[in-house]
C-alpha cells in the first residue's frame, strides 16, 4: 500500500490509477516512480585517494631534508677551514715577524760568557776580545779552579793558551762559528788531545 500523491488515498501498489481521484499510480510502468523503484538512486562512487602520491611526497620530503642537513654541514666545515687557515697564517706571520735573537760573534771586541765541555767534562769560560788579542779564564765546573787564558784570533780560528800558578798547562785551538768555539784541547803534561765545545750565552 502507498498513499496517492494527489489526494492522499491509500492505494495498492498494483493499482494503475487512484480509485478516488483517478490519478495514475506512481507505479505505473514507464513512470518516474516506477523507474525509481526498479533502479533506486545510488550515491555516486567517490574515488579513493591515491596512496602512492602521499608516499612519494613523504619520500621526497625526507630526501630534501637530508640534502639540507648535508649542505649545512659542508658550509660549516668550509667556513671553519677558512677561519682556521686565516688564524694559522696570522700566527705564522707573527712568528716570522718576531725579531730573531741576534747571533753572537765572538770575533768582535767585547766580553763573552761561554759554557761547554772539555773531554766530556762541563766547563765555563769568560773571555775578552780586544782587536785580535784574547784573554780571560775558564774552569772545570767539577773543580772550580780557574785557568788563565791568553791568545789571539786569526780569521775564524782562535788559539788560546792556558796556564796556572806554575806555568803553561795546555792549549785550546779551534774554529769560531755563530758564537760557537769548537776544536781540540792539548794537555801539556800528558800530551793527550781531546775535543772541546763552547757556546756563547
């Protein structure tokens, strides 16, 4: 049973017209209502969102993030290296510009203090150069008794003769170079020759 849309009379679904008002039944073959009853309206099918696109967006976002981080690290390393190179150059130039300690030339007039060894024993020497003449003294640190020195300079060589209260005891003959005096010591009592080395301080 259904209600007639015209007069409201209840009529059978098999009736072709309304018995009260004569309106054709909505369920008459070929009518709109009949077609709707046979083919009810359906909601349009909504397309499902494509999952593949969202996955690609996530992957691309991740890759872009990694590239940004790597680029930031590389830029930081380059800046750090440049600043380090600049500081190294600055320190190197400062060291290069520092005044070097003047080398002592004991062939020139003046008094000099030298330390070194004779035959492996530590010694201390004090000499004065006046022109070509040299005089002074030296002593073995172990004993402390000074021995007098007299001699001369010839070119880059120095010849010194040592003596004590009793007379000549030996000689020191060697080369002079950049404040260093190196050569051979001759002991007159034993005639033994040993090496010596002194450096001006």
